[in-house]
C-alpha cells in the first residue's frame, strides 16, 4: 500500500480541495501559496519553495483550515517536507501542530446529522457544500449510518447520488464504517458502497473490495467492487491485502493510521445495521489489526499467517493492559475483557504464536515479544527456534523471558533445557536491577560499542540505526530508562526525534544523552557523550529513578527462580551454573525470589552455599518462611556431603534453637543439625541443650 489518498497526486489534490472544502476555501490564498510551493519543490527550486511555505505561515491559517489542509494532503508530502530538514521541517511541524488543534471530536448526534443531510439534498450548491463540510468536521464517520438507507434505495436515485458524492467529499473519515457496511445482505447497498469507496480512494478498503470482487454472489457487486479495487491498486489477492493491512495496523504505520485517523469506536455490521463499540486509543490499532487478520482467516482458514496476526494483536493488547495497570491506571473493566482473550490466543495454536513471535523479534517489538514468549512457555510442545534465537539475542527484555519459557517447556515435556537456557535462568534470578536502554545511532560501529559498554554495566540495550525505526520501536519497548541519540541520523534530524520523544507519554521524561554537541539542545537533553568511553555518564542518567526497574527485575527473578526450583525437583538438569547467582540473591531479595532460590540450593548446592543459607537462618529480620527454608536447604546439602569447617554454622544454629524464634524456625534448625556430621561431644551438647522437662 502507498499513501492514504492515493487517487490524489501531490499537486492534483489542491484543485479538488478548493471545490470540496469550504472550511479551507476561506483561506484560498494560503492554499494557492502552498500549492505553488509544492510545485517549486518538485521542480527543484528549494529557495523559492521555502519562500512560499514561509508565506503560508504568515497568512496565519486558522486551526480548522490547517486541519483540512493537513487531512487532505498525502502523508508523503509531509514526510518530504520533514526530511528536507531545516526550515522546511520547522514549517511542516508548525502546520501539523495547528492541524492537531483544529480537529474537533466527532459526535454521534442523530438530530444534528439528519438536519445536515436535509441540507445536502437542497439545490443550493454552496449551502450543500457547507453542510458536507460540517458533516465531515463535526460528525465524520458517525454520519454514515444515517446515509445507508438512501444508498440502499433503488427509487431514490437523485438523493443517492448526492449522498454518495457527499461521502466521497467527506474523505477517509468515513471509510471504515463503509467497509463494515460491505457485509450487508443487501446487494444494491454493497454495490453502491463499493463504488463510493472507489471514489474516495483509500487503499484501506482494497482488501475488502478485492474479496467481494472475487466472491460476492451478485455480479453487479463483483463488477463494482472489482473496478473500485483496481482504482485502489489492488493486486487481486485479497488474502495478502488483508495480511498486509493487519500488519500495518499493528505497527500503526502512517499509510493506515496517522494521529488524526484514530477513532473512539470500531465499526461492524450487526443485525442489518452498522454498530459501533467504544475502544480506547491505546488499543485501537490492534483492534483494527485483529479485524483485518480475522478477515484474512475467513478468506483462507488454512492461513497460519492470519492466525499469527490475530494472536499477536490479542497479546499486544494484553501486555498494554498489564503495563498500564502496573503504572496505576484504572483498567479494571478493560482488563477483564482482555483477560478473556487468553482463550482465543490458546486455541489459535502454538504454531501461530511462534510465527507471531518471529515477527516481533524481526521488528524489534519487545513489548509484544515478551507477551508471546510467556504464551509459548505455556503452550509450546518443545523449544522453538525463535525462543532459542531470543535467548541468544541482544534484546534484554526478551532474553530473560525466553530462559523462563524454555525452562517451563522442559518441565512440561519432561526434558532437560539447554545449558544456555539454564545459564540465563540463573542470570535472571540473580538480577537485582533490570534497566533498559536504547541507542539510536547510524554509525554501526560506534553504536555497537556504546551498546556493549552499557551491557557490560548491567543495562539491557536495543540498538537501532535510524531515527524512524527508533521512534517506531520505542513504542514497543517497555519502560526505557535512557536513550542515547546520535546528533546526526540518515533519515531524521535529532531535533525531530527529540520533538517526538517529548510528545510521547512513554518517553517524555526519559533522559536523552546526545552523541555530539549537547549544548545546542539545552534542557531538551540530559547531557552529551562522545562514545563508549562515556558510559559512566549514561549510568548516572539511569540512576535517577530505578523503582520500576527493580519491580521488573523482581518479577522476572521470582519466575526464573521458581522454574529452577521445579527443574531441581525433576532431576533432569544440571543447575550448577546457577548456584552462585542464586546464592547471591539471599542477602538482598524478598521471599518471592529467595524461597525458590533456596529450594534449588538445597537440592543442587554445596559447601559454598551453606554459609549464605546459615546467614538467612540466623537473621531475626527475615521471615519465618525464609528461615525455615534456609534450614531445610542446609539439611538437604548436609544429607549429601560432609560439611567440614562449618563450626561457626553449628554454633549459629544452636543459638537459633535457644532463641525466642517461632517454633517452626527452631525445629527446622534442629533438623539441619540432625543432618550434619557432628562430633560426639558436639551432638551430646546439642542434645542437652534441646532437653525438654515436662511438668503439669
């Protein structure tokens, strides 16, 4: 797919604009000047073009006029101005910011819409144009449901033509409800909606029109849909078009979803009429993606790609809800609905989840990737190729999760996980802080060196080589702690990247370090570095707030330690490579990590771990559960080997027996002493110490 308004050329759309939009007609001088600027730009006369665009700003376009201009301009036009950089970029940003202010919230007001539709039917051409403009500006997609009866009426030709023309003039805002209306049982309506979609020229309708052209039971619909699909650049393959549409929606690409294209509702055809359901903005893209992939599945039930797309959309929504809930947002009603999608994801199959995970790895979609890893850990029949690849990757957010998933799969299939998986489980269990960093640098060697230095300092790093990919994929990385940005990139200016970062709630407060001259950007950046040698500056920027990092690390560590404890029970894995990391958790971590860690140490540990376990047992500040588990672990180790040179440990446990600790703790300490090899004198002393004289 190309631009969202493919039937307009970069210049030709201006002519149509002046005819169809009276809101912008009030600023015709600015329209003409902007058109002239684009013509000069196409001719290569940048200096003269810049003068024209500067004059457009001098016109002081209203927000509404700027919005109409922006909405009717192909996305590629704005991209061209942005990548020209310098003053071209600044002018484009100014117009876009005004356009965003000019967009009003569409309203589903039946009385107001029907009143405007009555004006659309009048002979006064100018008032009709004003009514269409008001419909577009104030009601947009919500007007469609009140126009379909006329499109289905074979006896209302004049009014039907007027409404089809009005829908065409309203543009891309009405496309999605019209696509939903293609599911009507009324062939005449399907035919007229197909024709209207062709006139509008939005490629998002190409897949559905192609499907109708190949499969509709009515020849008239087939012809109309085929002609319109051809106008939209259809390949003739509905399945591939649905799959591409689903992928574009998932990634929120500009050819299907620009900032003003997001809606508050998703449309469907139900019980002979259009129906809408409210969807929050942060779930909107994946809700549309899900719909496209379900259409692909209907087109070909054997398509693994279609099932994978549905699976990815569901999991992406699940993870979004988890992240927002963790951040304190009220997601109760949504969380319950999305939780039910676990059933849908499970029945889509492990092969679909594996393919979806491969896509996530390929695109750097860490947020969805983590969710798919967790899914695979519960349903995969064996260690998958993509999980193994994630285990060896540089994506820290997915690496630890892959270790946990592979451990879960090994437990479920009664097999031994790979040594690499066990090693990663130990690392994840022992990780206290899980900081995430991003490097955006087209200098591959320098960027890799900075990423490696950050990794050596304990940061999990993603490295991207272009500004556009960095901005897109930052939306798919959870909880980034620092961004290292090159001052020069091949596709975007550093200024533009900083602007986008500041405009996104996820990254607005994330410290950004510039590779190069940071002084030029003032307080927009946290500082500057020259290369990998300045990793200390990066670490200082990360240290400011690590509460969320600790929470993420604690959650992953608890799950990793839990898997290791079950592997230890199974006896099918050599866990010796994890012992130091697990022992290192005992002094610092909470019970959700240390309890399973001590279970592993009891079954697989040795003399080197006993002292750390003894410290937990002796500590009055630890929970009773932790102290009991430490004693059990010592007992298990003592049952396998002679704990020589541990006299201090014996004395410590005797003190516990004599203390006012809970009886369960004191009994556990006595069991540990029982398992140890003690001299006759020491054992006799312990026995005397433990003597109980019963009295009435």
